[in-house]
């Protein structure tokens, strides 16, 4: 009986130590987020990230970011999701949101785009029962913090 009490006390103490260790990472709030930092050169705005979305084939599209800044851009993520995309109607109603039908691993990660390099993601729009018309296809990054770099184009359903 005493062994059970000691074992229970040990497990509770161990759980308390583990839980207090979670989330105790110190952060430096004075540090600038490179994803949102704008570089200024002699009063002229430096080039920024160039965003494109293009149709690769029938239902496959490519979302691309090209680093036109003077520094490498670091993006930190809280899951395996790196980007998202949606289709919206003219009235702003969301007809499809990719992340609402997807599962992601809870794993920290990061992506770095060096100066002059690009980062691109291909995605396929699934077969949807949409009314004929023109929708807005939007794609964006899903970083932990900072700008999401959204780009849009028309998506026509016949």
C-alpha cells in the first residue's frame, strides 16, 4: 500500500515537472521578424517578395514567392502546413478552404528563402460541385507570425 502511495506521488510530481517545462521558452520581443521586415535604402523602398499564382495544368496551380529583398527571409511554422488556399464567391462567401479538409502534423518547422531564390508549392483544386461563375482563388503562407503573403487570381467554373 505504501509503495502505491509513493508511486502515485512520484507520478504526480513528474507530471508537474513535465508540464511546467512546456512553454517556458524565453523569447526576445525586441527581435525583428524577417518575414515582415521592410528594408529601406536611401529613402527608396527595397524590392520585396514577389508573389505569383499560376495554372500549371487543368486543376493544378503553383503558388510562388521570390525573394527580391536584400536578406534571406525566414518563415517559422507551428505545423506541417506551409500554405493554404481558398475559393470565394463575388459576395465573399468561402466556397472551399483547403485547410478545412486537410490534416497537418503538429511539428515545428521553418523555411528560408535566400536572396534571389524562390519557394513554391503546387496544389490541386479537387472536383467540387460549384455553380458556374467566376470565383477568387487565393493562396497564402501560414507562418507562426508575420505577413501571410496572399495572392489571388480568377478561377472560372463553366
